[in-house]
C-alpha cells in the first residue's frame, strides 16, 4: 500500500509514544501477539508517514492520566469528551471533532439480565438497579447524566457482563462488538443476557494528543491524523482488516 501524500512530506524524524487500554477490546485492540484494527492502523500510519510510533498498553484510566501529565504523547482509540479536551487535542472541524479523521466508529448498548427489564427508548432510561460499565470509559458520565447508578471498577467488558449474569447489575453497558462476541462465545452469558435496542450511543474514536506535545510537534500530529484518514479509506487496508471489522469502521 502506498500513501504518496504522506510519504512525500513526512520528514519529521519524530518519535511518538501512544498508549491504549491493556485489555482486549475486539476488534480494535488485542493483547499478546495478535494485533487489532487500531494497532494495525497505527503501524501502517507510522510506516507511510516515516514517524516512529510506539504503542504502550496500560489501564485506560492510567493511559489518560499519562497523556494529561505528559508522560505519554497521546493515546489511540479514544472518544471525544469535554473533560478530555481540557488536556488533549483532537482533530477538529470548527468546534466539533472531525469525524473524517476518526479511527473508527463503535456503538455501545445495554446488556440486561433476561429476568431484569430495562426500559431504554434511545433518550430516556428507566432502571432502578445498578448499571455496570468499564473503568475510565466515557459512557460512565453519560449514564450518570441519564440518572443511572453506575459502578465502574473493572476494565473488562467480560467482567461487566458476568456481573450482570450473576445479578449484581441490572444491566451493563459495553461495546456491541465486544458484547455480542462474548455472548456468542460463552453459553452461560448467552443463556442469561439479552442486548437492549436501540444502542445507547454510537461514537467516533480518535488518536488524541497531549496539548503541549501537539504544540511542539504540530506537523507530526497533523500527519498522523491525515494518515489515519488515508489508511482507513485505503482499499488494501480495508481488505486486510475486513475479517476484524466487517465494515463497522
């Protein structure tokens, strides 16, 4: 695959350290030797832009804290929030994130126990029990805005779903890609849980950077954002990641 525009202009010799969550978030992030969509994308961006990009897995809350403190230059696979925008920069179009330079879209949904109804119409939530979510995820704030009582003390989507099945939570909110995969692979979860429609939210996910780093390395940051867009749209890359994403990017 050749991305000529990047290759012709990329002579920054910049080393970029980016973090991401350290648990599997299929199909975007995998652990171990296997690489997910986001990891494959950043490797291709680095190759085409001639920029050294080092990816470091860590708990998501710690990753965001490291970006805020300048210990990491940025993070991948992060959704936009006003709180994060206080210390990080995103590709913007006016006052809103530029979704053309997203890494991908992902949808989140409620997964409830079959014996515990949850009323969700896409706007208002009626749930008297505890709702589970992953630690550091932006859906936590959204759930609280909906009036939910939320517990977010695990980084694992599977653990959230397990707690729903055990009756600890009335429902859990995880990405549909992870939730549906977990139910397909785990007969006990599949027997106990059901996904609530419509989805709670669909979000674009970005590469975000520490503000000070971005100010010092404006060209490299812009090239990475442009590279993300170009790689995502490249037909060869689409074919390569199709078994992972099934077109959901």
